[in-house]
């Protein structure tokens, strides 16, 4: 196994998607914040622990980000009616707008990249990505 080839590809793909830009898609949100907003937007009643597990984040770091997003009226915490120990995270109306803007910008970025390729090359890349995901799912826990 040539680890450097794998790491080089990861760096290459991250760079072309612009994931290391401090503010994602010219918004006020970092990549980590955008990922958290995305997870909350795509998963009804997700908990902070579930986000920690899925994104493999430190609980303290996530807690600071959630406090910031709550203060900015992007998210709200909702008490679980059956078990008061749990709080669900939900997007506010403003948070939903931000989520949809981030999703559109992300889709536009991928479309811009892939629109320069032939249909056959797009199919090859999609197949390669599916193959990579299927292989890695053998060792990486999927949510």
C-alpha cells in the first residue's frame, strides 16, 4: 500500500473543492460549521452526541460551535418529550435558509467542476467514487 498516493489524492480533492477556504462559499461559516449545519439540516432531531460520532469531533469543540450557532439564531435545542435528558438539534427558519444556501453553493461547485468533463468521464468518476465508498464501508462505520 502506498499511503502517500492515498494522502496525495485526499489533499488534491480537498483543494479542488475548496474545503480549506476559511469561510465556505463566501459565507460567515467555516467548513466545520457548515458541516454541522448540514448534518442538522439533513437529519431531523439529531443529537449533539450523534454529530460528534458521525463527524468524529471533540465534544467540547462541538459544544462551542453549537453555542455560537444558537446565539446567531441558526439552530435551536428542543427537549425530547419522552426522555428529558436528551435535546434534539433543529435549524431555525434562518438556519434553514443558510442550510439551503450552503447546499446550493456546494452543488454549484461540484457542477462547475464536473461540467467541464465528458459524460463518459463523469460516469467513470462516479463509478470510482462508488467503488471507493463500497470498499471503505468494510472498515468505516456508516451512520
